[in-house]
């Protein structure tokens, strides 16, 4: 009986291998959209995770470097990778204080990172500082569309988790869940933001644009593709849509 209920409880969740495959599919779509703008030379991935984007940049002839608070802790290949990156060029650190000299990199790339940092402004200033004067900055962030997908996905697939966690928290150790999370999921930027409603407001392309163009000249805005959350059973398949995208990428140059 216990196994039966556990099977129902865990039904929406995918295996690590399935999650990795879904995430790789999304990241490949995004990469294919921005790759033509990458300058050959020194490439820095801010928030590199397991280094998948470093691997992709290395494949096109870049000298790659990465920085992350938790290298190998997230991203494509975080559990088992079938790609090789130069581990010696990955540094543990934060985007608000990059340990590199001024005017070092031909391309500075950061994808799905700014929504998690303590200070977006300071992170952008540091990216500006380490990028060469004639370099390219590529910034990818989630959209309000992604926030809506997150809300609907959570309601579909995790409502029963949250009800169980809330009602039986004195008896089971499943992590703290607040009662309001049954209806309104936590922010993707938690703990910097509280709920998904904040994501819908702050992840709009217009708001991201206004913050980024304070530091850089935006030369292209790219909306690569629409995709569901990788950790759960897929509500729809990845697709290109001229009206909606789960992420938006800003191709920038120094002002």
C-alpha cells in the first residue's frame, strides 16, 4: 500500500536522466539562436553550472572560462555529463564580484542567472567591466510566459505534494511548505522574490530590457523557443513561436 501511494505521489516527477534530456533540448535551442553572435576568443560563462555552454563555445573555437557559486551543482550534465570542459578554468564565485581583470573577454555570456543573483545591477556592472570594449555580451533570462508555465505546471503536478506536506508536516519530513503555496507557487527567484506573481511582473521582456540597457547597448532581442519545465511530465513539446518564448536573450555591446 505504501508503495502504491508513493507511486501516485511521485508520478509527475521525472528521472534525473529525463530531466537532463529535457533541459539539454531547451538549452540547445537557445544556444543555436545566439551562437552566430559569439565572438571568437576568450569566452566567459557567468553562472556556468556544469559547463555545458562552455563546452558548446569550446566546440566553435573559443578559449573558455566559467564562474559559478556551485560549479557542477546545476544545469545540463550536473549529475552525469557526456561532454568535457576544462575544469581548471572554472572558478567558484559570484557574478557581483568577478575575479577577472578589466577588458578581458571577447564574449561574456550569462543564461538563466540574473533572476537568482543578489544584485542585478552590480552583476551587470561586473560583466561590463570584464568584457572588452569591442566585445559582445549575451544575456538570457526567463520571461513572464515562463512564469505562467511554472504556475500552471505547479498546479497540475505538485498541488497534491503541497497538500500532503502542509497537512502532515508534523509527521513527515518533506520540507517546509506554507499553506499559500498550494495555490500560489514560490518564485523561481526565491528567496529574493516570494511568489510566482512577482515573476510574472518582473520577468517581462520590457522590464528586463530597461535594466540591461542602463549598462549596454542592446543590438538584438531574441526569443528562441517555448518549452515546459524540465523536471515534470511535459505539458507540451518544445516549439518555436513568434509570439511566446520561455526565455529571452539580449545581444549587447558596450556603450
